C-alpha cells in the first residue's frame, strides 16, 4: 500500500484489492508515533483505552471547521447545507462500515456509555417488578451501572453470567442454568472484553435471548475497531460502540438499532431536532435516528468518524484483524517469559482481542505502569473500569497492554524488556 492510506470521501464506499498489510507504512500516518518520551521512542500500548489518530482524520476535522462550519438541519444557506451533507455523510459511511440496513439505524451519541444509558432509559418503559436483566461479570462499568440504575427504578432484577477460570463466559455451568428464562427482558453483554480480550459467543447469546423474547444489546466498543462487523449478522437488536477507539475523534459514539425497534421506542432526551411538532399541550417526535439526537449533535466528530471508517476500510478490516491476532499471539508468548507474570483471561490467541491484562508478583500495577512509562512505554494500570471482574479473579487491579493496527513486534519486545527492568528495579 502507499505510505499513507487514501483519504476517502465521507459516505463513499471503499473497495480495496489485496492490499498487503505494511505496519511501517501505516505508522507513517500517525505523527504521534514519532514522538520520544524522555529520550526514548514512544511505545504506545494503550489502544484499548483510546487509539491514536491518522492525519486524514485530523485533516477532515480541520477542513470542516476551517471551510464548512455551520449547524446542521437548521441553516438555510450554503455552509449549513455543506455541514448537513457532511454530517449525514458520516452517518452513511458508518452504516456501510457496520453493515446497517439503512443509515437511519445509526444514532449518534457522545460515547458508548451514553449509547448504553440510552438503551437502559428507553427500554425501561417496558419493565416491571419481577422482570429480569442479564449481563455478565466481565462487563465494563458502562454496561453494569446503567442496568443497576434501571433495576432500581423499575423493580426488575439484575442477574449475570460468571466467567470460567480461563476468562470465558460460563454459559453451561450451574450458575448459568436457567439464567435466561421467560422473565428475561433484556440481555446486555460485551462483544469483546476490554480486560481479558475474550471474544464472547454473541450469536449464541442472542439466539438464547430471542428464544424467550428478550431484547439483546452488545457493547461492541472493543470489537468494532479490530474485527470485521456486520451488525445484521451478530443477531443483536442494539449495538453500542465509540469513535475514539477506532482511530476516530473523541466526543462521538454510535448506537445501531434495528429500525423497527428504534421506531417504537420513546425518546431519550428532549430538545431541538428530536421533535416533529411542539405545542404547549404536548409534542410529537421525529422518526429515528433524530428522535434520539436532541440538540446540536457532534458534527465535526461525525465528519472525523466518517474519515476514520474510510481509513480503516481502505486498509481492510480482515487485514487489521489478522495483524491484531498475530501481534497478540507474539505478545502472549513474550509475556510468558516474564517470571511469575499471570495473564488474566485466555492465554492463547484463539478467539481473543488485542487487550492483554496481567499481574506481576509483588509489584503494584501502578508501579509497573510508571516504571514502563519511564522507558517510553504507555500501558494502563488499574481495574480498567471493570472492578467486579478483577474481584472475580481475586486481584485488586492489573496492568493492561493493548495493541492495534500500528503495533509492531519491536514494541512488544520493548514491553517484555521493560517488565524485566521493572522486576530488577523492585529486587525481583
């Protein structure tokens, strides 16, 4: 491929023929990767937290603000028309990227957390005491707390899947027996764990849920950036993800939903553009997606996210997924050479994503992260907004290294060497 992936017109379908994956050429699109930290090359291994941004995304946002900035759907002038076309073009690009049946199935939010809260809020009108909501113990807090709040509001009961010692959802153990039943109204699970890297059997879960009439929701924040996704094939009714983990800007998330379901759900927030007619005696509401997009939306962010999906499409999600699997396999083998290191979750690369969390005996994850940072290596230390999962494995927190399309084997070697330095520093 060229040194830079092509800048793709927002909303335009991209076709790529057998492009060879060249990580060094891809890295050239990300200026921040040329940085040094305290005289050492930056080794960025925190992409599950947020990904870096290629030039084409930054330039798309800059061009919008410098040449096309206006509010959407309101202004009857050239700039307003251009801004509206760019904003809706971003929606169309994202719909194509995830295999939506129509652009109107794509709802813009400010992040995945808001998308999941939207689900909990609008589905709450259907719940009553005795109904049940099913999640799992491996969820991000954003897919736990909204359902806890909903259960408190409605009197519904919150239940959850456990995980096996290997970190995979336990769908067959004693604790899972009868978990999904005729009282189950909502199931919400992660597609890929942000801590364990586990890829969950979402089609099987969706089938179990639909067999009892439940609405099935996926938190796909870690899946959409690294796997080819066809939302119609996943089997879920609603899918949430965020832009900033997929080389897009912060401040924008996406909720995809089956149009017929979105059309029968009530609004989330009230305000401009989500209405049809407003009178002092009451209001009627716009059809999806605008029903769920009150007020001025994230316009420039949608333009940037449209450019991001164009960039990813130009490289090819199959190629990105293959690179992710290769680099994760290499990392898992390297980490196994660190004395005493414990990998949380699957220790083999099969059916797992590019986030690897681990503990180093006798060294707090914050200390591990700080020592690695002194060598220019950026990882995350903590419970990664998944405290219940860490409690399940009997640890307070962990260190997480996470990889993406620009990660090299040399960076993995630097991580392993840095962990050896950390152990020596602490007398290990």
